[in-house]
C-alpha cells in the first residue's frame, strides 16, 4: 500500500485493469454456477441448485461495481483538479 493510501481507496478505486478483473470474475461466477449445477443436478432430485455462484454473479459483483463507481466519482470530484 502506498503511503497515505487508505484501505477504502485501495479496494474501491476503479481502474481499467480492475474493471477487467471484475468482468472476468462475473463470467467465472456464471460458468462456475452452471458447472456446479450440471455436476450435482443428478444427486438431488428436489431441484437443489448451488446458489453461491449465482448470488456472486447477480448481487455481490454488481453491488461492488456500483459502490466502487460512486466512490471513484466522489473522489474525482473532490480532488483539487476535479
């Protein structure tokens, strides 16, 4: 961590690289959800589904993007040149 950098800034500041990683994480969560569902579908006759990856792809990752975007815009607007 750089001197003067807060933990909030480290995890919430959006960069092009971080946006790419977020997109990749979303795709992997969708693939993992479908893969796990396909592998365990026959084991559970009551229609059990692995919801963890689905929740990551539909709730957690988009919520993180919204919070990080609001933080990045707020920091940019509060900066002396912003």
